[in-house]
C-alpha cells in the first residue's frame, strides 16, 4: 500500500486506477512531480477497496478494467455516502461517440481520452479540486 509524495500534509491524494502498470506508473510519476500524493489500483475491485480505505481527493479512473469495469466502479463510488463527493475523471481510450455521455451518466465528473497530455490532465485535476474545495465544506444539520 504505497502512497507516493514529497508533501503528505498538504498535497491532495489522487487514486490512479488503470490495469496497465506502465500507465499507472507514468501518471503516478507525473502527478507526484506536479505535487500530488498518489495511490494506485489495477482493477475495479481494487479501486473500490482503495477508495473506501483512503478516501482520496480525486480518482483518475480507466473505464476498461478487469473484475469490475470503470463505469460500474464509478456507480458504486457515487452511490456510497463515503465516496459520493469525490471527483472522478474518466481517463480512457474509449473515443467512440457516446462514451463521454455514458461516463458522465455513470457519475464521472470529467472525461479525458488517452493518450492525454500530462499538463492537460493536471489542469483538469486542479480544476475539479478547486471546484470541490468551494463546496466541500461540511453541511450543517437541519
């Protein structure tokens, strides 16, 4: 259970979910270099386990995964009160018309296609995290 970072006290935690180790390592390295803490998962089941265990600030979700695909994993996460507010970015090679809509329907907050420029990915992550920080204040009880 490795979480990579230089600054664990302040940096947002990003869970990188991809079944290809090379992709996970590439994204993890670039995100770490960009100031994020990073955790990794290789399957949809592992993504759920890691998300519930770590409660990351954002999840980068491949949609084609073994065991449970990214669409189904996203639905589980968005339907669970512990993880429903975590932004999820679909990062996938699925470029057919309709996949972006299907990802959004499953609960993804953003959709990027692979290959994706690392700077574009980091900008999207920062956009979603800044949007979430304004609305992540605890809700007051009625």
